[in-house]
C-alpha cells in the first residue's frame, strides 16, 4: 500500500505518451541523515515531482515533505503535460517543453505564485525546450531539441528582457537540429548531450559537446570525427547525462533504436548501452552493452549510478513493460534477475534521494515511487503521487 494519497485518472495510451515517458530519464541527489527505516529522519527536506496524467492531457509539480515518512505537501499550479522539474539547489524550476516554451521559477515554500515565468520562444516555431543547466546563480543554459541554439540565461533576472543574455550555435552537429536533450556542468565545463535524430529515428550516433562556461566556447575533446570537436558516442538515441563525482565520470544512457516498431531503420536496433566519459581526458568507454537482436535483456530505457559499486538500468520489452536491473559500475556486469521483484511494470526513471535511497518512478493505476536501498537492493518504502511522475529533484528546505 502506498504511504500517501492516491488519485485515479482516465486510462489512456498513445504513441506520444509512450515516447514522452520513455524519453525522460534523469538524476539528482541530496543526501541527509536517515534512521535506517528507509525514510528520512531529518525534518525540512522536500522532493519535487513533475508528472502528467495517464492520458497526457495535464501536468503539475507535486511537493512531498520528507520527514519520518514521505507525505504529500501541495502542488504548484497545473499546466500542460509536457514539463519537467529542475532545481538549482535552492529553488524549483519548471521547464515547459513543446508548445509551452517557458521557464518558471518557484520557491520551495510558495506554491501559488511563481518568482517568474519567462518565455524562451525566439520565433514562431516551438524550440521544444528540454533542460536548464545551472553554472552559477546568474548563469544557466537552456537546451532545446528543436533548435540549433543553446540559450544562455540569467536565472536571477528580474525582467523578461534580462533573462536571455546570449546563445551558442551547435548547428554543426546536425543541419536540421542536433536534438540537445540534457546537460551537466562539471567544474568549469558544460557537457551537452545531443541525440541527432531524424524525426524520432536514431539514424546517427549521439554526441556530447563540451564548452568552457567562462567563455562559452567549445572545447576540442579529440574524441570527435569529421571535424567535430565533441565526443562521438558508440550508442544511438542517448537519453541522459549524469556526473558521478566519485568516479569523475559523466555517465551516458543510450537507448538504441528503442522505437523500432515505429520506424524502418535497417540494422540491429540494439545499439544502446551505458557509456562513461572521463571528465578530464574525455576518454569514452562502453560500460554496459545492451546486447544484440539475438542476445539481449531488452532496450535500456534509463540508467542511473547510485554509488561506485551500484548502478541501475531500466530495461524495456515494450510500452509499460519494464524491469529494474542492477550492475557493478566497476565491471559493467549486469546482476541476475530483477531488483526487488520490479519486472514487467511501467518503470520510468530513477534518482538518488536522501540517505542514498534510489527513487524509482512507476506509472499505472498507483503512480509514484518505489524506494530502493542500493546496499542490498531491497525495497524500503513506496510513495504515491497524484500524476504519473517523470522526474524528481530534492531540496533541503
């Protein structure tokens, strides 16, 4: 039984919903003390969850209070469904994606009135904003999968006119649009993940471009091809980046041609996996291979590293038919069987929360999160959400 309140919504299934849920995978962490029961023993922390109804016709960000138990603690104003939540460590940001085209900033305490909502629309067409990546209190980068530009913005801007301060041209990676979907700042460098799709078809390998955050100029990594400065990946259709400080590596989650039933691309669709990039040398390594058409565990729809000895992948055998598997980030070897019996379920994404617990998002009739202890891969708690979650971030207050 879930800890917090439940709400049933209309059942709905569509290709757009499948694509929307599968395309979302991300990670965030904020450690705090724990009483050993799987729940945070320190008062004052929050989880903020972005999600959509099962029919994908509305979205919202929910606030969960993390005390001795995890309890529902209000929502920000409802919106259209294509949103994702981010945090700068203090405040909460709603990234409005296709057709919404805005960045909305909220405090963690005022659930009714945003600090601001600024448009990122530069022309008539929606840029399909995918992410905001923070370099400082006054500098961040807005990624857009439908545009060849990365926007440079000021998160502390007090007017719409002050928000966008510049841009970075990445059209060299794809004449149409490089499909920049996720980013991470490591020290003084910005890593940007580009899918390089044609429509939803992964007909080119993904790339990671690296920029100097002081000058916004691209860094020559020595890992590119055809004159490109970035890091050419081994995998198709990459979904997310995660920086793991203990490993000093940027982890890339590649899904391969996971939408093979919707396209006619030739070749083996299993060209995904978990790759690592050394944050200093940019050396690339395929850590976990998703296999081949003849020998695989399913497409890797999402991945997450919880510690130096525990990583996770969500393997997919089809829409809402996913399984949680664990692996050793030192060896790249997948463990046998499903984690905590989580198989053939609508598993969506993962993040590390307080006390190192891994929050695994789940859809279905009882949406929410299953909390896993990475020490022994046991389920320690379940937390309900009103909407189907696609991402979660954590703040200390």
